[in-house]
C-alpha cells in the first residue's frame, strides 16, 4: 500500500511490530488465541480508518523467523509460502520508506538508551517510524518499546485496547 505524503500525514498511522506479523492468522491453518486476537486488532485498526504500517526491517525479520524450523522458534514455512505472506503484507500495510534521517535518530536513541545486541533492531523500527511521522506501535512485546517516550504502545493481548 502506498500513499502520497499529504494523505499519510492526515491519517493516524501505527507501526506494526514483527511479532504481530508472525502471529497473524494464516489462511487454511487453525488459529491460536494470540493469532485470533492479533487479527481482531488489525481489523480494528482498519475499521477505525487507521493505517497499519511496516518497514523493510519488519519484512526481513519476518522472512528470517518464518523460514526457521519450529524447534528454533520459527514457523517452518517454505520460501514460496513466505513470499506469498509478504505479498499479503504489501496489500494490507503501508510500507514506510527508509529515510536518511532515520539513521541519525537511530544513533541518538542507541546512545540515549544504551542499546546493545539484538535491541538495535527494535530501535531501527522506532527510528524508521519516527522519521516517517509515526508515533504509535502495535506489539505483543511492550517491554521492547516502553523506553521510547515518543511512542504510544498498543498490545493486542489487552482486549480493552481501542484504536
């Protein structure tokens, strides 16, 4: 999904974390409670005329995790199935561009929050969102984003979450 800048800034957008993508219901497969709640949250965002957004980073993280064996905390999907899922994401979500200013935001946040290790990936998602004027995130892992005062965090596990 793409849109012009004027439209993007006049509608509230929300970043969708990779853990949401990994727990979205998949056609033809039974859904867990978490997958069902995730699907309900995405529907609620769309019903509220909100725009769910993802980044290239989300897609790369999804691709990596979805292709791993279940024993390694993956989904054991084939490359063709991963690709089909990514195509569905492209239809459902706005893909935020990687902006030059995201790098400066990322460096500032890494220093400010003393980020090391895997957390750099979450900071990259935050920097991409902020550089695109997105100040909300939908995630199952609140702790990954709670230190960023610039963001409002929504968790689909909390059934009282409204958009």
